[in-house]
């Protein structure tokens, strides 16, 4: 019998289901204070439209005006950035009721914990945020954050 690691679904599920432990994990990954987790749903499903492609998030959590999608990625995904983009879009669509101002969109984090180096640059962590290529000093502050871990 071998010891379970975070990559094993029973251990991952056990860790993220506990709101206190989930908050500590998010704080460690993101380097920010998360606060009290108000809602956790493992294998959270969203389908943005009747004929659209749905998603099943491994873990969806909410704390105040912040939402988190945590994915355990044990299979190499050749289009991981597009997958993250789609998950982000689905989260945003679900978070903004009709007629609500865009400023009400919550701060959102899409986190992929991989058991491989998703981009092959040998970084243990990839933090992806939108920048203006013409002037990297322009901060868009649009509230979405993507983190890919390569532990």
C-alpha cells in the first residue's frame, strides 16, 4: 500500500472539502489572505448555454467577492491555456446576473495543479495575468488570475 498524495483524488477531495484547509491551501498557492470560505462544491458543473460546452470544475470555492476554481491536472493537456480561458469565461458568465454592472464581477482565480511542467520552461509556478504589450505599466485590473503549479 502506498501513501496518498495531493494528486490522488481521495486526498485532494479530502483536503479541499474542509473550508479551513481549503483556505490555507489557497493562501499558500496565491500568497494572499483568503478569509473564510463560504461555499465549496467539488465537481461543480456549469453549462453556459443549452447547446454550449459545459465544464465540471474539480473544486469551486467562494470567499467574499472572490471565486476560485482549483483543478488537479494529472493528464497532459495540450491546450491548457484555452481550457483555462474557457473555465474563466464560464465562471464569469455564472457570476454576473442579467442587468448587473461589470464592476460586480468577482475577483477570480483559476488554479491548475499539474503533475508535469505544462509549458516546459522549468518553472515551479506560472502566474498568468493580462498585460498591455505596448506598455506593461498599464495595469488592466480586470480581476482574473491564472496560476499553474508544477510541483
